[in-house]
C-alpha cells in the first residue's frame, strides 16, 4: 500500500555496491565475515580475512568494507605497527575518493580530509597506494575513478 519510503530507494544502490565488493573480495581469495566486534571497531583485516561488525547500517557497512578492503589491497605484507597512523590516513583517503566517485557522502575522519582532494596531506608513496587501491575498488564497483 503506497510508495516505498525514499530511504529504501536510497539503500538499494548501496546494497548493490556492497554485493559488488563482496564478489570482488571472494574472487580475490579473501574471506569476509560479519561478527560481533568491540564497540569502537567497525571492521578489521588480518591476512586474507576481512571482518565487519554485524548489524551495521548499509551506508556504514559500505564505508567499512571499502576501508578494510583498502587496507588489504594497499598494506598487505607490510608491517602494520610501523606505519599504523599513515595506513589509517590512506584507508580514509580511499574511502573519501570511492564515496565521492559513487556520489555518496564522504566520511570526515580528520580535518585533513575535508578538502576537495583527500590526498593533499599524504606523502607521495601514500598517494600512489591510495590512487591504486581506490582505482581497484572503483573498478570492482563498475565505476571509473575520475582523474585516473
């Protein structure tokens, strides 16, 4: 009876993006699970396992999946304790670039990411990893990253 709420129509593309990334993750040989995590943790990556907090709303789940996939793509095989803060900035920049390309709101984690270009304050090696990882994720989503 009546039209579906606008929110439901807005969620459908997000769910499609999540399914596209789930398929990409599976094709890449990574396992993806959803489970209970500590309150402040939405996701984590360890080796070839991406864990997402069960029960996230679709937009937060997409953001978290992009963030953890960015870590898996760009930081695999690297010592996570050596560059933990840099790795977080890189994953957050990937989130911002991918969300922007999808036409979805960009998360604001830090004042450095409020500008139009979330890579402005990153080192050149970080920018290369961010551009490469965001390009791979956008390709998996079926969109081409602008400025690629």
